[in-house]
C-alpha cells in the first residue's frame, strides 16, 4: 500500500532529493534537520518523514555516531569506465551466444518497456524500468552469475553524473541503444547488434571523459 505524503513532507522530500540528484549534496554529507527546517521554513516533523522515505529509496542512510548521511550515489569516472568496459564485453558475448545458437529474442516486451522509459520523468522510476528491460532482454542468458553481474553493473551506472548534460542523458542513450537492438535482433543481425552495444558504451564514456576538461 502506497502512503501519500503530506504537502510539507513532499516539500522536504523534493528539496533533499533535489540536492542529492543535482550534486549539491554528495556522498557522505550529513543531513541536518534544523538547517533544512530553517531553509524551508517548516517544522522538523515532515522532514523526518521525508528522510525515512529517502532512506527506503536508497538516497540516505543512518550511520552510527553520525546520524543520517547521503548514501553513495555518484560513482567516479574511473569506476564508470571500468563498469562500462565490463558490460560491453559481457553483452557482446551474449550477442555471440545468441548467434552461434541461432536464438532469437521476442523484443515486443522490450519495446513496450522502452515506451515507459521514454515517458517516465522520475530518475528512480527510470532505473526500475531499465531493470525490467534488462530482465526481458537477457531472457536467453543461461549463465545466472553473468546475468547478475550485468544487472548489478547497469544499476550502478545510474549514479554517474554528466555535468553538462541533462540528468536524463544516460537513459536517452539507453533508449537509442535498445531501440536499435530491437531492430537488429529482430532481423538476427547480430554483428550490428554488437555494434549498437559498442557505440552506446563508447558514446557515454567519451561524453563523461570530455566533460572532465
């Protein structure tokens, strides 16, 4: 059952979440209820409730002797590049397995999920939809450990920040990549599918590196 937030709870929730997502409050920053209360001119009660929501959603965490802090949300450039390289290798291998076994994927579910991803505006919900897309996309992957590694690493890419791009940039690139994969895998063009994967990871990695200068 979903519990609806009060207006003041929503105000505090949006404020804290916004500070985290725009990078103002980064990893390990301590959340001070009184400072937020002063900033928003509201009592601390709705702030506490908002903090509970954000802990459940993975934005905040309680730390002994420190209180509530921002949970690690932003991965470093180096970590992003390493995860992207690993994912490109694993997904290309998956395409190769499909090719040698002459397997096909029913991409209809993936197409439907892509439409949901396009229309969704909340970043956390986008991450949820992406996990659903991966689940349908990896349906023919028998190696469960490999599947878990792909899913976990894709989930972590959600937390990278592209300083000069929209917060939705990563998901826009995901949509482009999987739209092309739907087309090429539907025609069993596995080489083109591997190229789609390579282009996607090259695009996001180069964008991140370029923005460091």
